[in-house]
């Protein structure tokens, strides 16, 4: 959908506001399922943060379950009827743990990630050791290690089968916990654009290493637990991770919105589905206009890749000396010469769901221009970050 179609569909709205182009969103969902090649995709909720869109996506064939980023979020989603949620990160949210422990429905629906017995000690110290059984999964280190070089996210300390087996064995001896799953997130593949040949070589080496090591890790853990799932991948690595027979399900979410970080991937090109509009509030020069607000910087290593990207009209860029500002964002380009005060500029966030932390609602734009306004997590009064 071109920006003039978005302008027409949202003509009665005052920016700043966010939209999701449903035709692009559905095309991206179809492409994710195609790349998954038959394995179910667990939807990463942090990449969406709109409950209506999460529910809509889970109704599609090819998607099954939620990969949440917060235990409190998982408790809340179960309260709205979702029944299969894996919390991807360890939690020390005491109120959320207490809510989980005292609710049979939540305990059956939610699996919480751990990577050491220290996490179990925390739960036992909070709830006492006679708490009802809690479903847990092990987060395993999927990084590539070359000598002392560590390529990948700094998450789990469990890198070798020996380390994983020792932790699984210790969990098996602990009353009140049941190990049901495993997660391996190869962030150095899924989360890194193909910006140069060296990165592509690194990605291939990572997947070769993980293909062998993941099988050994899971085999070692199965000696001590009856696993229900082995989760792997991310939007950027679905096509590679699905080929691993050890993996039973995939994880993805960002590819539905098609944020700017995915513009640099060679294996796929998602459509820009999520955008936000900012109003022109002044003219700073003949080829520079200033937009209201816009400092929606993505998490991760600071730099140009985390800035929002002016998208429509085409040819606009941020100013290097100012970037995107909390209150104003100047943009430069030929198109700026024809923009007037009150006009709009459409931008894309560098990442996906983080955009929704800035808005109480998103406006879903249908193929015929029909508009449906739905709340974000923030709009429902929920902030799990």
C-alpha cells in the first residue's frame, strides 16, 4: 500500500499515529509459514504487542502458541483465553510468580524459561518448596564460539551437552518443577543483516555448528526429561533452522511487521507492514522540513541501524547531526521541497513491536482502505518492559 492510500485511509486522524497495513501483514505471515516449511511457528509477542493482532495471527494455519517476553504478560494473556505460552526469558517478578503458582489454569498454559538451578532457588525461596509443579524450559546457548571469540547473544551459560545434562539432571531431582522444553535462539543468524560477505560466512558456520551441537544438547537433556518441544530460530533464520530435524517448532514475530532492520537480509524481503506518521510542523530550509516527535530509537547497539527510517514520500533522510528527536525530527531531501506544514511523513521503526510502546493504539488498514482501531499493550494499560 502506497503512502497516498494510507493518507486517504487515515485522513481524519491527527498524527503522530501508527498503522498496520493488513494486506502487507498477511503477505508477511504467508511468507513466514512458507519459509517454515511445515513446522509450526510460535509467535514472538514482543514483536507485536497488540493483543488483537496476536489473536488474529494465531488463528492462521502455521502458527501455534506464543513466545512471551514477560511472565506477567503471560499471566495476562492466559486471562484473555490464550492457552499455550512459553516465556522466553527468566523472570524474577515475584507478583507474577505468585499468580502463576496459585492458578491451575495458568500453570497448565505457561512454561517459563530457566538456564540454571539459581532460577529454581529463587522460585523456591519465594513460594516455598512445596509449591505445585511448574512447567519450565531450558534456554541453551546457540552462539558460535571460535576460540575465545563469542558470536551471538549473551544469554544462557549452557553451551555444551555436559553443561546442559548437568542442569537437566538437577532439575529432575527438584520437586515442584517439570522440564518440558528447550529453546535455542541463534541471534547471530536471525538478528544480523547480511551486510557483507564475512557475516554470511559467519552465519553458515553458525548453522553448521548448531546443527551438530543442538542434536547433542537435546539428546543429553532427554536422558533426564521428557521434552514436549525444541524451539529454535527467529524471523531471520527460519529457512535454515527448519531444516534441523532436532527442532520441533520455530519462533518468529518481527517479520510480520517488516521493520527496517530486515531490509538487509538476502534470504527474504518482508513487506513494510507497520508504519507511523509524523506531521510536518516547520520548514527549516528549502529542502528540510521538521517533524513533530519521532525519537523512537530501537534497542540494541547504538548507531544508524537503530534509527527510524523515513519511508514516504521517498527520498527523505534524517540529519546526521540531529537524528530522530524526542520533540522534533528534521528530514532532508528533494521531497521536502513540496511538503507543507500539516502534511505527513511516514516512517518505519528499525525493529518491530517496540514501536507499539509509543502508541496507545494502532490503526489496522484493510485492503480497501477500511480502518479498525485496536489498542496496543500500552493502550490496555499494560507495560511489561
